C-alpha cells in the first residue's frame, strides 16, 4: 500500500472487510465499523493492535478528518447515513477489488469479469473448472466467496475470474479487465436501489472497465447495451459472425458460431437449459481471452452448492437445495429446469420489494403446493391465493415447511427449496439457510 496511507476506515466486518484489514500495511491505523456487535468483536479478536478502533452506531463528522480512504464491504447499503457524511468530506472509497487493481499489474494473466442478476457464481465456477481441467492455472474470486486479496501468487495464474456484484461494481473505477460479460438483468435488490435504472447502471459499469464486452442477446433488458458489446451469445439468431449460438439438432445441443466452431453438449451433469447457456457463456469468455484455446472438457462439470443442488432421494422423492435463488427470476429458472407439475416448493423470506407476479405462470405450470416461510410470506400468499390448483401453507420454521411438504409428496415428486427471497430475516446468509435445509433433509 501507499506509504502515505495512515488511517483507513473499513465499513463492514464480514469476510471481505476482514480480508481488507489483513491486506493493509501493518503500520496503518484501521477503524473497523459494523452495526453487528458480534462482527465487531470478531474484528477486535483478529486485529489486536492497540492503535486500531472498533466502532458501531453513529459517528460524528469530525471523526473523518484524518481518514485517508474508506474501504466498503459489498453488504453495506450505500444509503447508510454514514456514507453521506463520508461523501460530504470528499473521502475516496475503495473495495477489495479496487484495492487489488490499485496494487497489482497482471501482465501474464488474463482477467475475466462476470456480472448479472443470476448465474454469476455458476458461470465463474464453470470457467474455472474448464480452465483447470484443460491445463490452465485458474482461480475464481470475488463475490463467489473467495476474497481476491486472500489469493497468493496471483501473478502466476493464466486466468483470474472475478465474480462482480452490482455492489462491487459501484465502487470499482480502476479495474483492467480483459473480458467482461453481463449474463442477464432483472429486478433485484430493489430494497437497496431507488430504481431499476440505478441497478442497471451499476451492472453496465463493467463494460467501461473491459477490453472485450460480451452480452446475452436474448435478454431484452440488455438490448440497449448491444451497441457496447463486441460479441454476444444466446439461442436467437446471431447478429454477426463473431456471435455464438446454442442450437439443437435431433435433440442434441451444440454451442457454435458461423466459422464452424462447434461443441456438442452431451452427458452433462448439470440439469436445465439455463446451464447450457451458462456453459456457453463460460466458453465464450475463455475463447475471447484465449482465441486459440480449444480444450473444452465439459462432461465432468459440477454445479455450485445451494444452486439446484440435488440432496437425496427419500422414498422416491427427490430433494433439491436452491437456497441461492434469492430473487424471483432465479426461482423461475429453477422451476423451468424440471419437466412436470410435481414440485412441492418451499419459498419466502425477505422479498426485497420485488414484483412477485412473474412467478404466477410457473407456479400454475410446475408447482403442486407452496410452503411459505419468512417475514414476507403474507405477500406471497396475497399474490398467489387465487391460483386454484395451488395449495398454500405458512410455516414459522423451515423444518416445519419441509416436513409438511414431505408428508404431502409422493413417489416421483420433487421437494425444492428455492426461496425467491433473501435470507436475512431468518439467517446470516443463503448458505446458512441451505445448510439447514440439507440437515433437515438428511435426517428424514
């Protein structure tokens, strides 16, 4: 770090905030701020230096006079009152991604940035798996769960894959990304953004940081960015010779482009049409970063935990954990992955002011019963109570919902946790929610 940096304020003491703290020079004074007392205590136990400060609650404006920059974690709401005080003082913001680019020049490593409302983690994981399986040194970092500042010997990698949320992109102004892809965009985090336009602008920022921009041409809401894209992928007809297409021939799917580049998709372990698109997005990113790359080993690809994760079959009933479905579109994608109307769906939580109505069509087509949990269960019930074919029940605990679904389901049915909501009303994060679901299922 710059030797002139004497005092840094870290907002948010979760995994990212602690990673930033460890990254800073040991001579730097750090003020840790979090409204969660346990998070503050964790920081205090990890950073025992007396010069550091541990703060919560309101902070007077005069406190910020000697702060050189503020490092903000993705979970901190930019509308927090403290943020306004920092902006008023003109103090620069950083996050772990921007600090990484500020202090690293990757001459021999290609950088791929991935964003979108849904599918980011899966696509980053697929890129990493394909690259490693084919002999490249690769690592996926960022919002995927591995803080970028925790990675050692990063300049020895052939490719660095960064999952970027809208929250991370808001603060990122100095990245140098070789390939950037926007997978899709839909209403999400409307509890944090004042409008969909603001959310869209945060995602769009990736294209101002990337040398090669890739877009999903099938997503109507991304169409206004098509003029910024160098190439696209999708099921619809390509716009140019550079574009990739997912096509089918006698029930066999292929990823191809006009110059006869074809990859057959067969014997895949990942279910659902959306995962074929995820694989295509990964391949397009790798081909864009390494034009001569052609070793695409895809038959052993595995999904990520909590994303349409098959748990077990119990008495002919299949249990799936899709806790990572924290918005409506993610749950719709999960429902579309199954063929029959035999899904017993566990959903609910913090709906984040989303519009729930788009779920209605798929509840009618795919779902036999809906088991609701969380603070906004009444909103779900109000939206879908007129679907005559749908049984709806409310439950105080996830365990109660699962047991009720298990009692109702029969051989050949599917019990699916796909909440369409954030988990923070009941859990620390979607992982904790998914792990509890798996524990409940394993004990049946």
